[in-house]
C-alpha cells in the first residue's frame, strides 16, 4: 500500500514538473511520518524512500532508533530552543526555523555539538495569525545576520498555508514564497535554492510553482487520527 502510494506520488510530481517545464528530479519527496509507527517508516524505506520528517522532537527521539539507519530525518514543526540539542542528535535539516532567536540558538548548540545544519526559513506568506514564521516584510532585514551564521546554512524558504479544501487556492501562497526567495537572492547575492512547500492535498500545485521539496504525509501513509 505504502509502496503503491509512493509510486503514485512520484508520478504526480513528474506530471506537475513536466507541466511547469521542470525536471522531476528537481523535486524531493519528504515523507511525513508523524503519528505513524516505525514499521510504516521501514515499509516506505523498503520501497526506496529515504527522507522522512517529524514535527515533534519527542516523537523523532522515540522513532529514530527503531528505523533503518539509512533514514535521513528532517524536522518540520516549530522547534523550542530547549529541544534543539536533542533534535540535532538525529537530524541536520530543519524546515521550521521561524525566528532569528531560534536560528541563534541553533548556531550556538550546533557549534557545541560540532555539527552543521541546513535550515529553511519558515515564512508565513499567507499572514495566518495561527502560524509561526517570519513575515514577508520582516525577513529581508534579517538576512545579513541569518547568512552570517557559521553552523547554520540557510538553504531556502518554507511555508505552510492554512489548510484549504481547494488546492488551487494555495497557488498564490506558493508563488509568493518563490517570489520572496527570488528577491532575497537578488538582495543578498546568495543562492537560496530550496523551496519547501506543498502537502498531501496540494503538492502538485506547489511543484508547478517551484517547490524543490514537498512534505507529504497522509497521501503516503493514510489518514491520521486526530492528536489528543
Ligand atoms: C503534517 C505536516 C505535513 C504533511 O501533511 P499531510 O497533509 O499529511 O501531507 C506537512 N508539513 C507540515 C509542517 C506538517 O506538520
């Protein structure tokens, strides 16, 4: 079942990429395994999937020791500073760097741990008051400091638009993230290749708008029970 779902999603990514004149291999599929057991990760791994994501450090810590060692973990949820050290035990790719203070804390702890981290800046392009993240207006003035970090490499931007039953409605938010990325690249002269955007319902739209990594959970693993 998981293997079939992965195949279908790869096909959809390829079709969306082709529609936008992009190559399918410009888009990475990140399997969001939150709430699913290590067995589900192992099943996807056996089908060739390597990149997996959790949104809670606690769940990452309990799951990581139980999955194949070739799994590459990403963190996609709001990270509290007191969880950074634990997160870095298993993960070097953070999609949810949502403030300068957090970036500074990651820098300090990564330095102590002797590791390097790839970071996506989470931008709340939809100006959704319930979501964490930089605003489109705030991020340009912060880039010099963010790009000066030695242990944290800013590899691009990430966004989570509010869930919308009509996937097409997310398109403008994805386009806004890409345009912001283009402006920041021009401003800083630093490449920011990564665009982490698109989930189960709208990853095809995100790929059309330039996503380089899509975060897909339920379309791979099935429906999630609500968290309590
Ligand atoms: C849960 C989650 C996803 C995946 O959501 P699905 O709708 O299950 O694909 C993607 N990104 C973030 C930040 C998430 O928390």
